C-alpha cells in the first residue's frame, strides 16, 4: 500500500484587516480618554485621611460590601483580614492607583501597562460590589472589557503620547526605553 | 494643494496645543452644577487660575517650541498636583479640589513633561 501521498492542508483564508482609518483611530482615542475620565472622576470621592471609615461611607462602605455581600469567598477573606484592618494604607493605595489610571490613560502614556492595572482594579471593584443591592453588574463587566480593548489595541499610539514617544524609545538602547516600548 | 507632511516637531507642537486646549476647556467645570453626571473634575477658583496659566504657558511652549518651557509647564502642573494631593480632605485646601483635581493636574504635568523629553532628545540627536 502506498503511503507516499502528501495531504496538503487547505489554504487558510486571510483574516480581514481591521479598519485602521481615521474614524477607527479617533474611536479608540475616545474610548481611552473616556475611561481615563472615568477614573479621574472616581478618584474624586476617595477622601483622605480616613476614606469614610469613621462615618462608614465612601470607599470604606463599598469595601465592606465585599464582606457583607460576598462574591468570591477568598477575596472576602482577604478584605476582612488584610484590607479592613489596614484601611488607611489601602485607601491611599486605591487613590494613587486611580489617580495614575486617570492621568496616564487620558494622555495615553504607558497605556498598555495602565490598561492592565485598570483590568485588575475593575476586577477588584467587581468582586467587592457586584452582589450588593442596586448594583448593575454590566457596569463592571463593561469596565473590564473596555480596558481589554485598550490593552489589546495599544490605544495610546493613536492621539496619545505613546505614539509620539515610541520612535524615541525605539532609537534608545536603554533598559527604560525597552520597558516603555513594552508598556505602550 | 497638498497637506504638509507630519514631522516629529509638528506632532509635538500639535500635542502641546492639544494639552493646552484641554487645560483651558477644563476651566468650564468651574461652572458645572455639582452632580456626578456633569462635573467630572472638581475645579475651584484657584484651580481655574492654575489651569489658565498652564494653558497659556503650554500654548507658548508649542508656539516657540522651547523645550525648557514645556518642562516648566509640566513641573508647575505636577507641583500643583502634589500640593492638592497633600491637602485635599483636610482643613487647609488652597486649590480647593479633590482626587479628580489631582489626577487631572497630574495628567497635564505628565503630558507636558513628556513633550519636554521629546523636544529635548530631538535637539540632542540633531
């Protein structure tokens, strides 16, 4: 029996190119800036020095939702045993992360890195509040998805500083430049 | 008539004008009613003056193309952001903003500082 015949796999259909025209690029920039503004506005109600701990409002109230209306028990345990006993430190960390998200996403610098941070922060918020009364789960799902789009399309390269800086970073042999190329 | 090709210098200039325009437009939040749907950034009178100065300095930087002016604009915005971060939520709050003011000023500061970096490194490599 002859076994020398070769079975050629059928040619793969080439994937259609995405629309990279002006409209598509403006749309991506709008998404990035809108999400940046979302974080900027969000950092407005994280008020130091106690972040609502004494009056049980604000960030403290929403953080306790993770314990009162658990979504994922290990996350609730972490909040109850690590975050709440050290709430001031956690409050400042949250504020700085959200200030960073707003500032960097709006101008489009190190956008992929900050989109990754945004996915993490949106996930933490989702795990804290999604089971609480009067919450609309899709708010949080859409936040995660929006950051995934910003991450995967490198949205800072269009109408953002990443687009301006990447040629400079590419010319430089320094470690920081290589890191920024990855982050953008 | 053909459009002028985009050069690194002209792109930096456009970005400078863009950031200056953003600073100027954000002063309008001073007039916004205090509800979450409209007031994305808390801007008080002092913050409005700072933003106006940033907008003028930023536009001047873009017009002259002077790297040092971009740096001065960026440092001014970052200094205001740090001051606001230290003071908000406390009794003394000179700028009168909150975390959103910190983030906005920081974004402008980072933006202008990045434009200084591009202009400065372009001059050095010339």
